[in-house]
C-alpha cells in the first residue's frame, strides 16, 4: 500500500443523545456534535464520550466513527443562508453535520472502501458512505438538506476502527490506499438511487 493523501484532523466532535423535534415528532439523536479538547480514546465501537441514538443506522463496528470533509463546509453555509436559516457570514461549527472527525485534505471522490486513515494514535478504515435522514435535515434547519446531500454526493464516510488508540484535533496522518475496487462516492450514488 502507498499513501495517497495527507490528511489533518481539524476537529474531534462528540455528543450525548438528546431529544430533537423532527417533523413534529420527538426523536433521540446525537447529531449535534461539539468539538472536544485533547486526546479522545478511539475504541472498536467509537469515540469515548460519543453516543449513537439509533443503532439500526449508526454505530456498530462498521460505523464506529463518522468523518466529514471540512472542504464541504462552505457549501452547507451557503445553502443554509439561501434557505434563510442562517446569516450569510454565519460559520458552521465543526461537528454540525454530525461527524466525529472533521477532516481536511480528503473528499469523497478520493475515498474507496477499504482505504485506511493512518493517524498518529489509531488506524481507521473506510467502510461505507453516510446516508442522510430526517434528523440531518432538522440539524441543518431546512427540509431539503437530505436531498442536497444526495445530489452533491457530499456524504462523508463511516469508518471502522482497525487499530484502537486515540485521536486529537491537529493530528496529521495519511490516507493509505486499500484495494480500490469500490469508490465511496459511486457506492453512495448507487445506493441513493435504489
């Protein structure tokens, strides 16, 4: 395997599950992640201090950690302003899209199932794309958010924990190529059409 990209952990984000109003219904969710200072333990089922409210669609060993590219944050800030749920100059905080790791340096078109994110304190492996749900639209503040994620392909990646350890904001690592048989964005688009 050879390194294909340098990556940087811009933020590590965690949240406890809480009640969220979605379409007039009260649902449990931990989508509202917030940045965490210092090293956070990475275990086979996720990050210490983080919860997943609906284990049928989030969490488990194949979806232990959710990573999202910081490169897409300007897109979401713009569409939220266009939807009139935020101001044009209002910055989205890291973790706003529900991600545990806000990453810099790698976007979906460069990720393949089986690629490894080798960080100083742990190794994670790309397992599948994230599919948006009604909780994502509620967190973004407008009903078309899930549809825009599907159209843009800006889905982020679920990661399995290959080597547990720790992660912290500022960690720099590398994306190490896996078998390169199934592209993350292509898998996302194919499943979204089904």
